[in-house]
C-alpha cells in the first residue's frame, strides 16, 4: 500500500492532542470533529469514507466506502488535511474525552489493527478504515460494545484514542487474558477474541460488571483502557439531577442564560 509518511508529536497527559507534521503534498485523514488547529497553506476537504482507493473509483465506490462507516455508527464523512505549501506545516487533532492517544505504525503489526468502533482519531492518507465482523454471534449479541468493530489496514501511521490509562499486553501463543468488554481498545489481527458468560448467579447479578467478559488468546498484542467512555457516561448520568427540567438543566451555561433573561 502507498501510505503517506507523517511525523507527529503528542502533547498533554490526560487531555491529549496529536500534532502531525506534513511535508509538501502530504495528507492526513481524520475523524469528523477531531480537528483542533492548523497552520496556513493546509487545505481542508470533507470526503466520503477514508479517501483510500480500495473502495473503487467513481461514485459507487465512494458510497460503498462511506456506507461501511455507517455500520460502525460513525459519520458518512471524514476530513483530509493536505499541505499545499512549500515547507513543513502542522495540523493538530484532539481526543474527544479524557484519556490517551495511541500512535500505531501499522507496518509493525502485520498491516492490520482491529479496534473499538469509536477509537479511530486520525491516520496517514492511504490507511483504510473499514469494518471487522466477529466470527461468532455471541461476540455480537453479548459483547456490550457492538457486533461490528473497526479495522485499520495499511503500512502507515494511525492514531486511536481511549479513556483513562492505557496498557499494552503482548500475549504469547495460547496465553489468555480476560477483560471487561468495554475496556478492550484494540488488538492485532492474530488475537482470538471471544465472549464468555460470567459463571455463578450471584456474581452475574451483584458483581456490577455485567454478565459477560471478553477472553483474548494469543499470540498477539492487545491494548486495554481503564475508563471506557460508556462507563464514564453512565456515572455522569447517574449523578445528574433526576427531577424535571430539560436535559441541559443544571448546566452553568443554562444558568447564565436564564439569569440574563430574567428567569
């Protein structure tokens, strides 16, 4: 594959952003809404799909590429950033919630990484962002994070984001690791991924961790997050006021707005 070679630097600790350095005519493709800032002479363009040539040429090829993203719950559109100037230029992308940005050189992982459907942030142009169907129906119906996962293919640099602290585990052949389904961020394509039922009625009902967990078997590498966004959102929702009002009641912005309007 012909991926653009990009340089990068990650800033921050708990709320990170990645700064990508582009040579003339180099391009990076990013998830819609992840853009933070860019220098002059960088051309920004909204496209269908990931902009790779794998989906075929013409309108039907672009629609097919974009349609695959709909199945993962992502936007039909992505954004490309191309350096149209003479020297090096920089563009930055921010993670959408507290956590870490993980740089992945796909050429070091067999040209393919499988990740959670909302983990992708940005990548060098030429990296294909597709879908990965799990082989067993149990993974889809009981996995907790959806039947369809994303796959990133190519030989370039890709960036994924996850919540909390991130740890990478390298599994030996036959070695297994059990994790909460929401805590799995990404894995190499040679890792076997299954869903297992939590044994014991009391454990399932009162353990607080759901009825199923993921079992990962090596060889391969996996990335685990300590704070899935779904867990963070559920805690915020549980702490929100439960009496009346609109969904944005209690916010500072709403309070200021009401004050100026005499409410």
